[in-house]
C-alpha cells in the first residue's frame, strides 16, 4: 500500500479480518436510516483497524454520504455489486483513477438496463414502475428517505429499483432472466446485469489478499439480495428484520443469526465476533483489543437493562421488585449519562407504547434512534446551556407526576455534568468554573460531586423529591468506585451523606478559595448557616417510593475481560476494581505489580493483570491529555527497556479527557522508540501533554499507540490490562568457556 493511505497503520496491528456489510435494514435501521445503534461495534472496528466495506443496493452518491457520516475511508460496493470504488492509492497494485477512485465495473450500464426494463414492461403490459418513472417525492414516500437522499438514490449507474402496482408479476421477473439479465430483491426489486454482491465481494477480497495475505471475512445482510454476499465470506451473519422475522430464503452453512433487528443486531454480532477472535495473527495489541472488546460487550447498556428488567403478564419486575402496570396511569422515562441512550432504547423495546413521555440528556455524539423518549445532547465534562435546558424539562416532568405515575430514571456515567440545574443565586458559568477548577486540581469524582450536589436543584436526591409522590425506579450503570448511589450522577434519586460543610472543605482542600466564583462561595456559606436547603437525607419521605438498582459496573466488565484472557491462553487475575489516586502514582503501582509478577513467572509463561477504577490528574502543564493517556505514558517510563510487558489503559466510554482518544497502548520499547525519534517522554509528561506525545509518536513511527474507539455507548470507568510474558533464558549447553564464547558470537 502507498504510504499516503490512512489504512496503513491500522492494518499493521489488525488480525487480517475484513467486514462486508449491507446498509438498509442491516447497518442502517429500516425507518430512520441511522447507524447510531451500532456505534459501539463501529468504534471497536476502528480500534481494531478492521476495514469495513459497505456493500449495498445504494448508489455511489448515497454511499459516499453515508461513509462521510461514519468516517469510513475504505472501498465500497454500489448497486448490488455493479461497481467497486477504491480510494486512490489504497492498494499498491492499482494506479489509474478517476474522480479520486480506482473503479472496477462489474455491472451493465444503467442506460442499457433501463432500455430493457421499458421494453419488457411494454411487451408484457406489466404494471411496474422504476425509480426513473417516479418523482423525487414519490421515491421519498416509497422508501422513507428524505427528498435530498431520494435525489441521490435516483443517480443510478448499474441497476433500476422497481415496484409492482399490486402483486409481483412472475411473468415479468422470468422475462428479465430470459433477456440475459438478473433481478433481486431487497426492500424493493432491482433489475440489473449478471453481477451480484457476491462477485464484487470476491473481487475485492482477492485484492486485499494480494496486498496482505490470507484474509478472514465477515459478511452481514438481511435480504435476498445479500445472499451472494453471505455465500462469499467466511462468516455469514443474517440480521433479523424489524418485525422479528428472518428472510427464509437465506439458508447456508455456518450462518449466524442475530437476536436483535437492524443495527442493534449488527452491533450484537460484530461485538461477539470481534470478542471471539476467530482468526488471524496474535500480537499484544490485538490481544489487548479483544480483551477490552469482551469487557465492553459485558456492560452493553441495552443488554444490561434487559437482563435486569422483565415484563410478564403486564408486570414489570426489576431486581425482585414488581411494578404491576395496571397500577399506573402514566409511565415517564427520564435520565442522563453517556450510556443512557442505549438504556432508553432497551426500555422502549420492553415497554413500547406504554411509555407516556420521556426525556434523556446524553453527551454530544452519544445519541441513539429512539421513538418514545426525547433526547438532548449536552457538553461533558464541563456543563453547558443544553444541559440546563434538559434538566429543567426533566424537573417539570417529575413535578407533574402523581401517585399513579411510574417514573423510570436511567443514569450512567457523565450524568453529573449533563444533568445541570444550578441552585437559586448560582449561574451556569459559576458551575462551569468551579467544575474546571476542581478537575484541574485533581479532585476525585466523589469530591467533585459533593460540591456539585450542593450547588444543584436536581442532584443529591432532589429529582426524587420533585417526583414525589410518584413511584420512582432508577436503573444505574455505575461509573464510580464502590458503586456508591450518592456519588453516581451525584445521586439525583438517592440520599446524600455529604453536607455543605464537606463541600466547603473541598474548596479549601485544593486551595481554591481565592479562585472560586463569589456566588458559589456565598451559596455554600448560606447552606452552612442553614439558610439554603440541604440535600435529601436518608429517611426522607420522598425516598419511600424510590428504588435504585445497579444493573452493571466495572466488576462485570473485569470478569468478562478475565474470562476472555483465559480463553486466549493467559492466566488472568483481577488485581483491583478500585484503582484511584494520581494517574502517575497509579502507573508506578501498576509497573511495580507487573515487575513483581513477571519475576515470579516460569520461562514461556503468560499472565494477564486486570485493573479497574478511575484515577485523577492534577494539571500543572499546558498540554492536552486524559487520565488514561497520562497513566500509560508514566507506565512506559517506569518499564522502559523491560521486555514482555504491554499495557492498555482506556476509558470504557471511548473518551479520555477532552480528547478523541480512549487511551493508549505502551510497552517496554515505547520510551526508547520515542527517544530515537528525538522525543523526550518525561518532558511531555511534565507538561501533561500525553495526547501530544502519542499523536507525535504515531506520526513519526507509523505505529498505533493511541487507542481510538469513538463513543462506545457504555461507561463503567476505566480499565487497565497488562500482558506479561517471561521470555525463556538462552540455553547455553557448553563444555568450556571457548565454546560458550563461540555460541555467543553466533547469536
């Protein structure tokens, strides 16, 4: 491959897996044409460096728009295999290009297809219409596309989509075959030449194999036109339709069928296959990524909700508590957090039209396709006006609830910054400033949230207070050490143990009394003097009808990671699920644990050490980074020159501080490699510029130290995975010193 290709670096660490995917009804949902429900798996594909080739009945223009939204820069297959479009320079063997693509044409030109279509229709008197016979508005109405997208769908190169006015006419379909052409069916019928998706997949797979050797291929589709694609890959996956059915015409050996429909099923299948590690070379990077993938799959918010909540005989049961739905006239769903969109998706799947109203606040880029529950995207970790607007609307919904209302609250990590309702006399800017000050000072999440609760009209049990006397059921994906209900999301539906005095002491502890906004200081002092209401305490009547249930946390993720590591041949140990403190100090602890463990291994033995928790960074420099990248850089310095040690430190939400990285991968060679490129790792660390370090190292070395996943759709703090291997000692079988010297010289 040419050095200009963005594909080069990921391919070096991938397990030579290649994914071909249909779009409509498969990776895109059948109603909104959204891939949001597949974001966790799409993020992991990016982290693996696995190419995703879109293979659809859509036109080039449609797929280009879709690729842009997905940040996908790999080849793609258009119009049921009619054309293959390869970005210029993607493969070293191809040179000629037009409009930025090296194009392989397998289909019959559209003009010829259209001529045959019209002639057959006239000869048979068939009641059939193609896209060329329809206006943009008619295509939009038929497909559910927007008018802008319908325009793109009419820009055909190789096939003509068509529909019958009434029942399909078997004579017309047979006449297509008799004319030496071919027809297939997805959401609509298509007339085309003798090409299909399978031929295009085989052609493109051959090009990959010429460039990289043997390829393990996965294919995903949902309809008859996907059958050739599924027959052409090593692992075919059939996606369930929205109505719960499968296309019965697809029955091939080794076929995997999904439990969920559309992009939810796509997400489920890809996560499972990536975690399974079906094929390919083993490198520390690929092993670490598979272990991390297994951890994420175990805490998928959608599945966690469905595991915890059951609906039988019109009775909702959660963690042993029963809620007969006949007791409630309304069900309202509210919540906030990075993982809350997928939690809400599960609640919609469970309760459907029983949901009367709902609103959740998600981090920007973490939304999902919801029908009954509204969404507002807001800023994290520093709150913004969107979070304020969303919190006010949620409070209004809560206050409108009565004793015949069931309020289902969904909380996950990030909710403290997203669910923002400043107390009277405190502004959003005040909360933004004090949040930033505490974060830079290195305050723990518990300390930060204690201050947030005492500056809020919604945190510290006040959401439950607003909803009283309604029944409130809160389902929580925990992102805090010890799963403390009063700390997760700052405990909007839980009793609070902290006080105004404690919040004030946090300001003093970090030396912020001179920097904290005056309105914040005055409000805290008013609270200490009992002139402002305290947070809700244990025993408050508003909590009698409130139930808080932890549905998943870092412990479950670590257990899944441990099991995956064992499957991959490692003796695996969960060292702690409560890693905390300064990231640099945590790195020293991890390095010491790694050295001591490795020293006790036998030659050739492999061990995996697992850690979970959330560290902090006291910002003293002017650089850019996050706690996982800082920990990884500090760890690299601690183990510099030590062989057989590799670390991945990453946030399970796919984000690390104000960066687009989830974390970083390092080993005993990382620091030395940086020095060879003229970089000083210690200087980057001193400047809190871990992001800049890994970005520059990757640019110079062509490696992939930065761990990029994008939003994963979940959030259970951070995970650190260390792989250890004790290299066998050289076996010098010598008789005398001269023989030993000769053997050494040969080595």
